[in-house]
């Protein structure tokens, strides 16, 4: 019995001690855990989750652009179509481009003789002041509003019957590489590849036109024969061309003439729709007119380097 009590006591004593040790251990551990946590460098590095407000991405408004392609500064007035305020007066220098980001169409006023001519400009579209055939100031639709590239001509497609005559006059065949300067929807090159067996390179700045051109080449099954390049035609390399086709404004032909003179191989042919190349009279080897279904007469000029 004594034995048992002792044993019991002993056991009891041991149990209290153990409990005490265990208590101390738990306390020490939880203290040390707290300490470790507080000094954990990783914890310091853990980024604090911030609830930042996301800034809205500013909406890119479509732009109306106005370029001055005349040889003099032009003063004009402009206002939003819904605006009751007086229009703003602006002067645009030669070669300059004015940008108007806007959700609306705009009214523009420019002087001709003693009158202010008023036009409504469609939002998102490029325009250019040019002199018309009577040497009067006129505002034309342009092809792009980029400051880093010349605007050679607005997009107006060559009628297919005119394109066909252009390629026939140039005698295009399967040995040719035809470059179309400002290729638009690619119709001249697609015809050159499909019907005349030539290879083609289309140079165009307008991405929408290039999309159409690539699709048209695909539909005609000649996408392997034509390369479309998005670049400024005034900075392109024409040294590989055997035939060049163009349908551009007269001043653009004038601008490109020295580039073509410097780069084209001897014997290369140049076909121009509607406008001749001033200064190349001695190179002219052909001229034809084509009347289209609506009675319009189109001129075609052929030159040989
Ligand atoms: C009158 S269209 C001729 C389209 C096509 N060659 C045809 O005859 O059907 C002129 C084209 O030149 C493009 N263009 C204007 N300036 C250009 C530039 N600097 N570089 C390349 N293309 C340009 C326009 O976007 C437009 O598509």
C-alpha cells in the first residue's frame, strides 16, 4: 500500500513537474514563434495588398486631320458641328498637318475669292488643302494624316478595264515584277498576277486598304505571287521593279520622278493612270484613252526608262 502511495506520490510529483515543464515549453515556444514571426525578413518583403483604383485607359478619339499641300500658308476657321460658338481661326503652314481628335463631324471655312467656303468634315478622315485645276484653293479628302509621310493621293480605285489596258500597254508577262505605288485594294497587282502571270509588290500606307488587298490576293489564289508592304512610297526601293503602275496626283508624280529615275533599271516601264509625268516627254512610248461603262474617259501614259 505504502509502496503504491509512494509510487502514487512519486507519480503525482512527476506529473506536476512535467506539467510545469510542458507549460514553460509551450510559453517559450509561443514567445519564440511570435518573435520569429515579427523578425521574419520574408514577411517584411511580402507585398502589402493595396486596393488601388484602376485608372481608365483614355479613349483614343478618331481624328480629323488637315494638311496643307499648297505653296502658301492657309488661314481657315473650324468648329464642331454641334457647337454654337464662333469658329476658331487657324493658320496652317506649308506641309503642316493639323489634328482634331473629335467624336463629331466638324465645320471648316476657308477663303476663296471674297467668300468663305464651308464644308463639313467627317470625323476620323484626313483632308488636304490643295490648289484645283483653276488654281483655286480647295479642300480635298486625303489618304492619311501622318506627318512622317507624303500624301500622294486619296483612295480612288482604277476601274478594272483601265487596269487591264495599263498592263497590256506595258506588255506585262510572267517575267515581270510589277510595283504598284499606292496599291489601294491591290486590284492592279491581282490582275497582273492572275491574268498576266507576273509577280507583284504593292506599296500602301493605309492599313485598311492593305487588309483588303491581301484578302483580294487570297481570293484570287495569287497571294504567293504578291508582296504587300506598308510603307511610304516616297521612301521605297524600286530597284527590283520591271514595271511600275501608278494612279497618283500630278504633284506626286513630280515628286516620285527623280526617285524612279535614280532607282529603276534601264528598260523598266512606268504606266500612269490619268496624269502624265512632267519632264518625261522624251521617255513616253505610248498613250491611250479608255472609256468606262459610265462614259468617263481615262488617260493612260506609258514611259520607258
Ligand atoms: C488613287 S489611289 C490608287 C489605288 C490603286 N493604285 C489603283 O489604281 O486602284 C492612291 C493610293 O495611294 C495611297 N497613298 C497615298 N500616299 C501614300 C504614301 N505616301 N505611300 C504609300 N501609299 C500612299 C493611298 O492610300 C491610296 O490608296
